[in-house]
């Protein structure tokens, strides 16, 4: 017990070590508190001192004369000096600490603290999918809330992820890595680090981020624990969970009766996909993913490849049932363009029909699709690769019992992709409209609409 008390005392005594540049400013702040209290007592002509009132009145008399009116300005001056000393002392003391712990954020620490506190009050949003579409969505949503959860497909068997999966027996890390990068505060630094790809030697084709996740999984004996350690180090604005920790294989049953195994093979297989399923079929989700769905204010499917990114998550035993069970609205973000060999000729209603076929009716509440015109030269470029614009029709979607919302969602540039800011803004607007009035007020109070949604209104 004594040893414990001694350690605790020593821990606090360390603040008095030399060259910390803290003691002087702490003492200045203490002096300021004393001066502020003294000035207050002077203004009250010693009344605040209780039994010392008579002695203090004598002191004030000698300093200021017999008139109480003379004591008031004197007290104000002393309190003002005390307030200045308190402000300077605490500011300098905090700067001494911040300059060591957060040198890069020292100049904008107030902005960082203010933003983070507000984002922690944001809605709880769960996004489900994989590929570049999911990471793009996370980049937009992290500007509205810290309470983000990404549930990511683990059926990938190509590239660096596929090699690590076959050689080390770990969950393919590629899509998880992209989501970790997207949720990072220091996204540019993390992207440079995690996305670096070796071009020569035995590591050729591997990305540094994939290798780091593989190493952490091997160190801690669990892939998810490795992801959690990365999240802590890089202070992510949310959580990333694989849809399952079991090794699964994606299988597609084609319209002609053939079966195609493996995500990479499914992507390039000719013919129309009838349905997809996982082997083994009884794989289980991790408890953290189910808990996130239980607490969610909004669930978002996509954007991403329909059969190889979105549906594989929903085929994990328990995830689909949990989404149907919770009260949070489920929004499906439809792709802007079809994918060669996977969704050739699909409309928005066809994408939704595939989800209904695999998950049942009344699973999705809203479909969010793009209605922005795309430059003809871009459409021609994509047409040469076998991809066309996904056309949407409100009547055909609502015939399936789902609300249809179409907005301008395409980013500017030479690539047809969702604009992360526009997409995130529309999802927050949808969430706001679907909330009861009392919860709408809470959202406004947490600045989500006041500071962000007014940009384009």
C-alpha cells in the first residue's frame, strides 16, 4: 500500500523536474489566482474574509484611504492583474505540453479540439461494402461524425491481398487498408505510407500497408487486434471491421448453370450472374460489427461492386438478419456505371432487385442514385471498356417498395466516380429527413446541418 502511495506521489513530483518549462507558468497562474481573490476582497472592503474583516479593513484604510469608493477601483485593478496572470500562466503551460506532444497541431490546437468534440456528437453511421467506393464515402462522412463503422468484405483473392491470404492464411487486408487510410486524420501521410507498393524483389506487388497489417495480425495472433492497434496509433475517425474473420470464398452461380469460384474469377467471368454465395455458408460476423449495427442511426450499403463488394458482406450469417432487425434506415447507394461482366446492362432497379433476391423484400428503405449528366467523351471512353451509365427510373424502384432519391453525385474530372463530399452530404440530409422531430433538433444542435449542409442550400 505504501509503495503504491509512493509511486503515485513520485508521478506527480515529476511535473517539478527541471527544464520542463511548466513550473514557472504554473506558479504564475497560482499567483494570478491569489491576486484575483485579493482584488475581489478589496472590492468587498474585506467582507469576504470573515473573521479577518477588521484587520483587512485597517490594511485597506492605509492603502486607499477611508473611502470605500477608493477601494473598488483598486480591487478591480488587482483582480485584472490576477486574471492576466492566470491567462498567461495557463496558456504558456499548455503550450509547453502541446509543443512536445502535438508539435504539428500546436498552431491549430483549439480548432482541432473544437472539431473533434463536435464530431464525437455526430450520428452513428455504419457503411457496408468494399473497394474504392467505400473508402471514398468514408472520406466524406468523417467530416460530419467520428461515430463511423466500416464493415468490409473479406472475399478478395487477387493482388497483394490474395498473395498474403494464400501464403499466410490471413484475412485479405486490401479493402481494410483503404478504409483505415480514409478514416485517418493525417490522411495524406498515411496514404503515402500505406499505399506504397514495392516494384522489385521478393516483395514486388505488395503494398506496405498490407504487409504491416499482416505483421500485426501475426504478432497479436488476430487480424482484428492488428487493425485496432493501427486505429489507435493513427487516431482514426471511426472503426473498421471485417465482415467475418473466417476464410471465405465467393462463388457465383451463372445463368447458364456454371459455378465460378473466387472473387477475381467472378469479376471477369463472361455471362450473367444469377446469384452469389459464400463457402463455407455458416461463417459468422464479429460481435463488434453486430454491436455497431445495433446502435446505428443509419446503415449504408455501397457504393461498390454489387456482387463482389456489397453482397458478400450481406451473405455472412447474422449480418443480414441484424440489419433487418434494427430500426435504423438502410440506404443503398447505387453505382454510377455498370461493371463489365458483372452488371452489364443493369438499371438502378436491377441492382436493387439483386439485393432483394439475396436478402428478401423490405430490406432496403431508400435507394440513392446519380442523375447528373456525364460528358459524352467520358461515356465513350467507358463504353470502349464495356461500361455504361446506370439509368434510373423512380417508378420501377418504388414498385419494389423502396423510396428512390436521385441527386448530382459525380465528381469532376476524367474518372466517373462518386464525389465523396456530395455523397456524404446527401446521406446526412436523408438521415435528417427520416428522423423524428426531436432527433432532428439533436442533429442540428450537434452542428451537422448548421455548418455543413448550408454550403449548397
